C-alpha cells in the first residue's frame, strides 16, 4: 500500500508516528498551520511556528525519508482577534517562497463570526495576490453546515478563485454535495469521535464519487490516529474495493490536487 | 456489496452501538436534575432514523446543525458542543 497524508499536524506527533506512517506506506505528509491548543501571545509566536513548519519539521521528516510540505495562515480559532490576524497576514508572504510551502491554509471559520469572515476574506485575497492554492478548514459539529455554506459563498464571490485549486476539508454527509457541486475538492477527515469514521468515509466515497476527494487523518495533539488513512484503505478492501480504486483515492487523488503546485514532488 | 454482505460486515458493530445508545438514554433517565437542550436535540435527531430514504446520516447531522445563515457578532467561545441551541 502507498498513500499520501495530506493533512497531519506533525509538530504535535512523535517520531514513532513518523516511523509507523512510513511503515504503512506513507509517501508524503502535508501540514497545514493550525491552532496550538492555546492562543499564541503575538505575531512572534506565529513567526516561530512558520519557521518550525518550513525549516525544522521538514528536516525531522526527512530523517525518515518522508517529504514534508506545509500550508501557512492564522487559523480561524485565533482569527477573532483581527489586529493579531493583520499582523500575521503581514508576515506570511515572506515564507511563501520557502521550498515546502504549498499554499494558504488551513483557513476557514470556527464559530462563524463576522471577524472570522473578515479574516477569511483577507486570506483569500492574500492567496490570490500571490497565486497560491487554498486549503480550507470547516467548523466543528453544529457549526459545520452554516460555516461550509458561508465559506463556499465567500470563495465563489471572488472571481479570481479557481475552485479546482481549493480543497474544503472536514466535509461530512450534510456538506460534501454542496462542496463538490461548487467545483471544489473535498477532504474527508477520519477521527475517532467527531468528523467521520472509516465506514462513513467509504459510504461518502461510494455515494458521492471520489474524483475530487481526499482522505486525511488530521492527526494533531487531540484524539486522532496518524494511521487513519491506511486503516481506511484496509476497510475499503473489506468492502470489496479493488487495489486500483484504493490507490487512486489515497495516493492518486492527493497527488493530482497537490501537484498543481510544482513544489509538490515525491522522492 | 449485497445486503447480506453488509450485514455480515457491520451488524455486530451496529448492534453494539444501538445498545450503547439505549443504555445512554437509560442512564440519562436514571440521573437527577434538569437536562439541557442537548437531550431534546438528541431525541429529535433519533427520529431521523425512522426515515425511509438512505439519507439518515445526513438527516441526523442536519437535525443537529445551526440552521441560521448570517455570521454572528462575536464568538461565545472557541468550542462546539454537538447540538445547536437557539439563544435568541
Ligand atoms: Zn487541521
């Protein structure tokens, strides 16, 4: 088996996780910038984090022979503070030329507030001015439906945005159709409690089609499983899917989306 | 896959989750004090299982979702709790 982990917060994971992922067939990992579990005290905290994502973490992954890529932004959980967001948006451009940066992400909404919307709009503008791809985080639980609709509307309102260069992540049964119908890629996140389980992810793949879909573990410092993607592949086998179908979903699809940025390459 | 194969693959797992649900509701009943809005939201979502279309997962998720469309003025906190509560 071979697969891409297109969404993993590796700075929160151990080297044992890297080893396990390699052993399971991981060929590359992509790490969107996200919330640390606490609010950073200022822009300097983000500067250090961006250095970690573009310098230290790819080196750590390289020790295991794993290509590491990243996406940069201020996450929606900290976007309620628009002054901080403006400062962080100010330093993102100086990192965009680093060799493992794939685009702007994971941007999006958390509680669907006006400030979050404003900062999301600024991120989209930043991405468009710099010709960047976009990775979007959709809100949790009861906030996901409304947030996904607001995000899709906002993206569609900007004529510069090419939907095929945007992935809207953490879709579930009530949001996937809306995302795919609008021409965006959809990410399905496999979590033990929230988001989706492997059987549900495979249901969505079967019902809604898998042309513009990727699977990810979104492993971070919370309850999550860095091997969720290969475990779902095993479940797909039990469901009778061919090796070619599985390979296309967990390896071919992420490569097809990510390769739109020429910086994305496997070893 | 055939219905038979799906049952072979998932029946025991679904059975276990069904009993867990029943035990959860029993546990809530045995406990004391007032329940907050989540219990009513949970019971409402349960009704969606009776639907005749293969869209039950979607219907349950919709039932637990915030149906409003306008951004809110300020975040009440960072987290989500799993069910929507109309506050105004
Ligand atoms: Zn994430």
